[in-house]
C-alpha cells in the first residue's frame, strides 16, 4: 500500500485540519529550580530556546507574575505581548518564595484549565520550571509519553516573526501532530481493542512527526531535532486490564517514518510510554498537562 493510501485508510485527519486541536495554550516560566523551600533562579527571563519551542507548538502563552516577585519582560516577551500571544496575569502568593513561585504556575494552569478544559498545559524542564518534590503531583498518578528524536524545534537564534510565518504556512502539519499527541490518552483508556487503538495512534503520531520534520528540513532557518516528553494524568492501575497489557510500561515503539525523515540528523526515532507523576486531586486534566523537551543536533 502506498503512503497516501495508508494515510487515508489509517489517519482520520488525513487532508483536513481538526477543529478540536485548533487552539492550545501553555503556561511558561523562566529557568527556575524549586526543591522544597530552596530556590535557584538561572535567569529572570524566559529561556530563548524554550520560548521558541513554546511558540512553535502553542498559540497562546501565559507567564504569570505575583505580588511576591515580578520578573520583567525582555525584548522577545514584549514582542509577543504586543502581538497578543503572551499575557502576564498577576496572582497572589504568600509564605516561602520558592513554593510561592511554583504555586502561581500551578494556579495559573488550574484556573485556565477550569475555564477552557483541554486547552492548557504547563512547560517544565531544565529550561523552564524544574520542580522537585511538592504536594501537587504524585508518583503513579500519570504516564509520560516520550518522543525521542522525532520533533523539530527552531534554533535559539531564529527570529520570532519567522516562527510565526512558519506556523501560518505549516498550520495543518502542526495541528495534526497536536491532535494525535492528545489521542494517546483515549487509546490507552479504551477497554475494547486497545492494542489496535494504540497501534493506530502511534502510527498516526509517527507520520505526523515525519511530515513536520520534512517541513523543518526545507525551512531556510536552522532547526534542531529534539525529544518531546509530555505527561498525562491517568492512573495506570485504573486502566482496563487489557488496555494496561496493550501499552506495557516502558516499552519502546519504533517510529520508522520519523526516523526516515530525520535520517541525516538522527536514526532510531521511537516512542516510549512509562509511569510518571500526575495530579493528586480527583479532577484530572483531559489532555496532556506537562511538556518538556531535549534538543539534539541541528536538523540537516
């Protein structure tokens, strides 16, 4: 079966843009490490690489501030504020500074998610909020999906205006990837035919990554091949037994299409699902709630 015939038979979104994935928002943070009451601020501005990653895949960015501390916007942030793509709501926080900063990030996400369920997520990682411990997330309450060497992101030197232009030209590819990333939760939760649903979902992600990698390699500005990790708040033990067996924790699934598209920069793209942290409360976000990435070499 040819590529186009396979896509048409297996990808319900082939050739069209899904309405459900049109708008997504991300709560962003400068590179700050919070461990208990200890606080280490690497920078008071958003990381330039992290900001370009966020701008490529999300439509609205929120960088919360508080009465405890205000970190001023730099030139990149001011540009996005002027374009209406970045907002800076203020939240009240009290007590320890480290926990106060972490609290306003979660409060912003929780309030936004309550107003627009399924739209918002949080950026976390070495270049953003690096949270160690805390009482809002707990081990065993979620899963993490790892896409390894499968995602292109703009280099730190790429002008923000060029990223916005790339997004306008490649909206279909970006939207389809985003939709298929969301679909993993439904695939592993289905009580019937879960193996088939998961296989189709992974295949769709593979081809969506491949499409985007090809677009990135044709772009005149430098892009890097990267990993993308995202967390879903769902208890593995609560998944139906046959679904649990179907996606087997820790197993890697090869992404052959993505590996082929990125062959010049990396070989062996794969997807891995593993146990992770999730929200402690009863209410769980309907879509992935936490994203992080790791950039590798430049996409050639």
